[in-house]
C-alpha cells in the first residue's frame, strides 16, 4: 500500500483504505445556500460559457484519491480545489465562497494531508484530467478571504 502513504487515508486491510477524510472536507463547505421556495427559471442566472465549462470540468472530480496517491507530499489540494472551484465559478456559489475556501482548506489541514509544491503529479494521474489551475483559484480565494481582499477584486 505504499502509494497510500497519506496519514489521512489509513489502511484498513489489504487494498481497503478509509477515505472518510474527503467526506469530512466536503461537509465543511461543499454546499450552496438555496431558497427552498419555487424553483427559479434556469435563465434567471446567466453564466458565461467559459465559467460554466470550467465549473463542469472541476465537477468531474470523482474523489478517487489518485491525486493524493501520486503526490510525494500526499496533498489533497487537487481534490479540494476541484470541489471549491465547481461552486466558486457559478453565481449560486458566491454567498459562501470565502467561507467555503477557508473551511475546506482548514479541514484538509486538520485531516493531515500534505501541502502542494506544484510538482504536477496529481494532474498527470487524475483520471478526470482536473487541472492545476483549480489549485491557483483556490489559493486566490483562500488568501483573499483571509486578508479581506476578495471584495476589492482579488478574484480572477
């Protein structure tokens, strides 16, 4: 089980690992506030094509953990950034955008994942071709939320 060297993915037996750390990260911020009233017309919230495509690409992450296994630091930043990006790029995800980045990254750190050093092994091994640009977006959101810069146009 050498590839599963992440302490956040403890080996249970043979080829079975506990990947509950991913679930706990998602629970910290993988949601949007919704009005539980009548459904809005889909055209009420226009989303430009580039943002919609980036959000869909990020949403393709299946949480398989290949990124963690490939990373020499056992970082989960590609997974977390994909989950943050899929919501951060859409209008529905804006109300919690700053809180989401801080909460999910803090939980990732609490789980014991390593830090990203931009080696790129995660992107190379990802079966869904999640891009490193999501990590850059996540870092901008996190830094902006921590410094209060997001309101001043810190975002991409």
